[in-house]
């Protein structure tokens, strides 16, 4: 039994209404709420570790 790797899901924010949309590969690239086609990739917050010398 081989496990299928999960497709990455990316969160986008609509440029018109601000609704968050999660899209997978192959999904239509438009807002599910208003149909606007300008979506901005939501940034994820990561802690950066900078080594002290």
C-alpha cells in the first residue's frame, strides 16, 4: 500500500472582498464569494532564528 502524497493547499485573500480562499492545484483561480480574479497569496508568519556570533 502506497500512501499518496497530499496536494499542497494554499490560502489566498481576495483583492475585492477580502474573503480567504483555499485553492488546490487545478482549481479555478477566482474568489468563491464574489468571483473576482485577483487573489493575493496569504503570508505565513515564521520565526526566524538568527545565530548570535
